[in-house]
C-alpha cells in the first residue's frame, strides 16, 4: 500500500524536493515549525514593511538551477537586483568589482517559496520532534504529542543539528548529518526617518562585527518602505554575543554600521534584531543529499552542498532523485 511522503521543512530545499516528487506523481505532505514557508529565506512582516532578515539575494552557477531561475522570473516570483555594491575593509569604503547577477524574491524574499509551495498540502506551526516507525510505516510526532502518518518515506529538510535529532531512527545517517556544524548570525533592521545620504545599496564588510549591510527598501518591489537597512553580524561576533539581549545587539550593530557607512547616521526610528541560531553550515560538502534508502529516511539542505540558496535547491533535487531511483529499483 502506498502512503504519502512526509517532508519536514519548507525552506527552499524542502520545497525543491517536494516539487520534484509532486511532479513525478507522488503524494507529499509538508510540515514546518514556522508560521509560513521560506526558513532562512523568509521575510518578516513588520510595521515598516516586509524585511529580508535571512538570505539577501541569491546567485546562480549551476545550469539546472539557471533553468529554474528563468521560470521563476517569468512567473514574476523573483527579479534581478542591481545594487550599487561596495566593499568595506579597514574603515575604507570602495565600489565593489563583483559583477555577479543577483536575484531576489519580489515583493519580498518569501514570494519565491510561497510560489513553489503552490497548493501542496502543508501544516505550519507544527514542530516535529520525532520520526518513529509505526507498524510498517513512518510516523511523525509534534511538540504537542500529536502523531501524523503513516508515511512511506520521510525527507528531513531542516538545518543539520535539527535533522540529526529527527533522524535518530537511522543512527549512521544521523551521525553523518551531525558532523556538519552550523554557525549563528545576528541580523538587525534599522529604519531612519530620512534616507541616509550614501550611494551604497549593499556592502560586504570586513574588520567589523558586521559582514553585510543593505538598503532593504532599495530592492525591487519594496520602494514604499521608509529607509530601512538590514545589517548582518559575522558568525565570530555572533558566537561571542549569542545571548546578548536584543536591545544591546541593536545598539552595538548600529554603532558598527555608523562607523562603517561613511555618512551621518541619525538615531533609528525603528529597530529589530533576529538571531539565526543555525545560520550557515561550516565548510562545503559535496554530498548532494544523504539517505538511508532501505529505511526510507532522507535528508537534504544547504549543509549538504554550498551553504547558499542555490546549494539548498540543488540538494532538494538530489534527494528527490535518490528517492525516485530507490522506488524504481
Ligand atoms: P532552511 O531555510 O533553514 O529551511 C529549513 C526549514 O525547516 C525552516 O523553515 C524551519 O522552520 C523548518 N524546521 C526546522 N526544524 C523543524 C522541525 N523540527 N519541525 C518542523 N519544521 C522544522 N544564501 C544565499 O544564497 N545568499 C545570501 O545572501 C544569503 N544570506 C544569508 C544570510 C543569513 C543571515 C543567513 C542565516 C543565511 C543566508 N544565506 C544566503 C543562506 C540561505 O539562506 C540558506 O542556504 C538557505 O535558505 C537554506 O535553505 P534550506 O531549505 O536548506 O534550510
């Protein structure tokens, strides 16, 4: 008897896998602990508009990903972002030589994952705490003790530390997953009454607590917001100040930004901090995806490949291929 495939995580990796399996005629059921899709590509709705606090844009190197990107652009889910980019090092700002093409979801980052989700069945605000074997098939349990299933296979598409716990029923697989550590990142949004007098739209930053700053409202589709900037701290600083209260994180990163940006920076009229506990994987792994196909347990995510949106999407495709190959064998 066939049952649906459970997919835990509606970030770009989980949605990539779900889309490929759905297109192959299989029934999928998605779960996410968040209130919406996107994971680290999600946008936060605030009084100053939707803010991209995680992935700022994505680039495209792989041919298969390039084909998907063109389709998403044709559907109006993404647009090219052509920022005035700068590099900041040792207190000096210089125009960046980086000429990569950059894509963003429009009018907010999560427009892409919302489009990819389409009408596939999903349960949000549902934190899965256990994947366990029922009589013959897989079952899931959530944080409230509610059980879901049966499922023929389970794809875990969460950051590696969360995936390792969920895959405890497959100890070898879980131990490979657990070998990938993930670094945290603080992100802060600041709004100013008047636009800052700077040509910078986005800046790669060294020698500072910050590694990136960008003008959120300068991105396509976000023009009506006040002058809001998103600042991202590097993982070294974040590790050091992991448990700092949010007001102090805002204050310290505001100070670092004011020092770096090279123009007068007034007191912000709005500030918000968000901590990504599992922000980026450490190192690049060429795994594509991981599986214990005989058990029917699978894992994908950016941590299997490049630690970027592109890597996460490719990992979702790789996990779907593995699962389909096993079903065909
Ligand atoms: P995620 O997006 O993390 O998705 C995992 C999903 O699983 C989440 O929705 C989560 O809610 C859900 N989940 C987790 N545990 C459970 C559970 N127990 N039960 C149910 N659901 C669960 N990449 C780029 O290409 N360009 C950038 O500019 C860029 N900037 C970044 C900036 C920051 C601050 C961060 C943190 C990341 C950035 N990245 C960037 C990386 C990019 O965001 C990720 O590579 C990509 O979004 C990862 O997608 P994913 O699907 O693998 O994981």
